[in-house]
């Protein structure tokens, strides 16, 4: 597991590649897909982080979400100040605040 820095860009360089990954689905305990993160510009940073959290924790529970917020670094403060601006970070806040644990489903390219 990485020790996150205060820079999202630096943290991304420490995480595994998303080569060959088309998308991730985040699924609640009822089986409903609550979010999809695709491998496309503007979403790839989140895809890298969620793939990493899946590899390290198996699911997005409060511990994984807390670590994920540290990995998102400076974007976490912005997300807290502007709810809705960073929906993939907002999901982590939700898990920490008591929303359901999320299963991560990976889909290859």
C-alpha cells in the first residue's frame, strides 16, 4: 500500500497502470450500479485510484474510502468545498458517512 503524498499527480505515479481497463462499475449491496468510471480523459485519475483501492482492499469500505481521500490529495479539499464537483470523491465521503460498502467490478478493454 502506498503512503499518499499531498499531490494527486505524484500519487498517481505510485499506482498501478490502468492499461487494458475499459471501465469500473461501483455496485451497492442490492446489486445496483451506483457509478461507472470509464477509461477516458478527465476520468482516468479516478479510474486509477478506484482500481488501486479494489486491489488493496477488495471493496470500498470506510477504510478504503479514507485511504482513497488521502490519495486524491488536494482534490479532496476541493470536493468537500464544492459538493457535486467531484462525484467520484463524493462517493468516498458517502461511504465514510455510512453509505453502503461498494463492490468494484472491473471491465477489460
